[in-house]
């Protein structure tokens, strides 16, 4: 929706209660006719219930594809018996993150500002001076929204949904509990709590079994040892060397000889 003002329109401000106003496509009209009084500045705006890049993308998508719901959100109308802003609609085609200004290389950044970055967008979560460090390396300063996330490298400060995959230190992991990624919650440290390893049948590239890595060996995990390929069939004793009989057969099953 359009908004107008005689003073510059901020990128973000408090709307009603905890709701936030977000504006893009700012425009200054240097020459104003009498009938356009009050329209020196204009911008497109929408309302979100949380200040994140992802919420902003979804809200501007709603604005471009569902104008009636957008009006209901802005004016706090009820839809389906609840405030319109609580109606979460998943749109197949989302607006491009390029609707936001590119993240600058230098200058002062204010909390709540959103910029396009890489294949997505970042939101500033703390006032700071832009540095040479990439946002991925400064998670305390930015939150992320990436247009394409499936199978991408794990980063800090990103909302991760159930069953999404990320790569970390060369391994692919699947999310088993939705969360926002944090430095101390990387996939290796939260294996079995937030993440599981994606199991493949890539026998040729199967890793060597190592007793100390037992925590990584989830059901179906493939390893090689003693010239054979083994698959985890139970996670009780994966620190025990794979074998055809005895304790080594409790958690491991023979698949084939290494070719």
C-alpha cells in the first residue's frame, strides 16, 4: 500500500502494539502541486508482526498478491475470526529480495533496516558501522532470509524449518526440530537434537569407521572397515568395531565388500 508524508518516511517504525511498519520504494517529489499537498515523500509499506527479513518478504508478497488481505492487516480487520495479521498464507511465488536496497559496503546501519544480499536478504539486528566482514561472519549484527536454502551451507541467524537440509563441514544434515540457527547450535553439536545426518548409499565414498565418531552414526549410516561396507542397524553400540558376529554385529550389518 502507498503512504505519503511531508517528511522523509522511515524504513521501519512501531505500528500498533508489537506490530511493525516497513517501507520500501522510497520516492521524493521535489515539485508538489496544490492538489498533491502532503505528498512530498511516498513509499510502499506493509505491516509485520515480527521484525525479520523473512516476515518482510512474506508481507510484501501478500501485498502484491492479496490486496484485500493486505488491507485487512493494515487496518486490523478480522479474518476467519482472528486478526488479519495472524492469517499466515503461503504464496507459491514470492517477491524478489531485490525490492530492498543492496547492502552497502560502508556506512552506518540501523536496527530494523532490510537489505538485499546474495541470493536473499538481511535485516540489521543491531546498530553498527558496516565493516569488511561478511554478514555470515557477524551473526550478532544480522538476521538472514535466503531465497534458496535447501542444501545450502549452514549459517548463523537463519530460521530453519522442519526437514530442511543444510551442509556443514562437508556433511549434509536434515532439520528434525525447527529453530533459528545459533553459533553454539551447529549441526555437529546438536546432532540428534536439532539435526540428523542425511544418509546416502554412496558406497564408493563411504567414510572409514572411527570409534570416536560413534555419535554421527545414525540408523542407515554407511561406513567402511576391514575391506567391507557396513550399515547401522541399531545405534546402541556403534562405537564397537563392525563385525559379522558378536558385539560388532549388534549395531552393524554387512552390506558388501569394498569394490
